[in-house]
């Protein structure tokens, strides 16, 4: 018998191929608010939370990373993100292979399906409404909950357990992600991690970082079996 299960999906590189929409949006926000579109040029975004990206970008251009400046930047980011997502073509912006099937199969199996993402809540909504799947995710852990990925995944797991009306300690928790940050976050709360090689890291690299299982993408039936605990 399958234990009560919470599944937490990452967004960028995991659920969605976004063709740099997030980076273009944060660059536009920095340019609009601080006159510097190059604030984030010195680091990768893979696996980082929106708040941490904002903090690092502010520090890179010599601006204090105060709560006021982070909030100001992220507000401008959401305006830019809505514009970028709206005009992105389906060739540029789409669900990765097998993901909609995975979501639906998990829900049919009684799994609590949520998000575990560094995106702030409204950013997650904009990105997933574009591909028509936001309504499937009734809870999650977000970059607006915590800057640290372990803690935001913990938030998502707790909310999923509450949806199932069982204690978190009695749940199987599965994090689905495309970066070593997702793997470490899962390990940080004692969860499984299913890695997908649809971002900047291959399935083999994610296994080397400690993923429980890893697949090229969710078009592989074995990936869905792993999610379902088969």
C-alpha cells in the first residue's frame, strides 16, 4: 500500500522550458529600478530563489540588499515577467515532455501535487498559467516563503501533508527538480528527489549529486512509475 505522498515540482527547467524569460525579466527590473541591466551577469540562476537572485544582484552593483530594495525589485520583476511571458511563443515557452501526464497521473493516484520552487508565488502563477497547468497546484513552497531552498521545500511538504490531513512524518515526500539545489533541498528534509535532465544538468549528474532516481525527462514511463512509488 502506497503511503500518503506529497509531490513537489520545481518550475524552471523542470516543468517548463522558458528560454530565459526569468533572466530577461529580472534584468529589466534592475534596469528600471537601479539603471543596471547587468546586475546578474556574474552568476547562474539554476536552483536559486528569486529573493536570493535579487540579493546577489543588488550586492553586485553596490546596492544595499535591504528588504525595501528586494521588495521594490521583485515588484518590478513581476511587471516585466508578465510582459515577457505574454509575448513568448510556444516554441520558446512550453511544458517539458511528459510533465502534464505526470501531474495528472499523480493526482489520479491521490498524491498531493504541489510546487517546490524558488519563484515567488505570483511569479509561479504567471509562468504556469502560460502553459495551462497552474490550476493543478493547490499548494506549494515558494521563494516568497523562504530564501533558503530547504526551508521553502519544507513549507511545501507541510502544506501537502495538511492537504492529506496526515502528519508530515507519516508522508512520503518527493521533490522533482533539475538542479543539485533541488537534490540538496530534498535531502535537507529527508525527502526523495527525482531528477530530470531537462535543465542544465544531465540525469547522470543529478544522480552523482545524490538524486534518488533521475531520468532524461518524464516521457520515460519509468519516471512516472518512480513518482507513483511503483
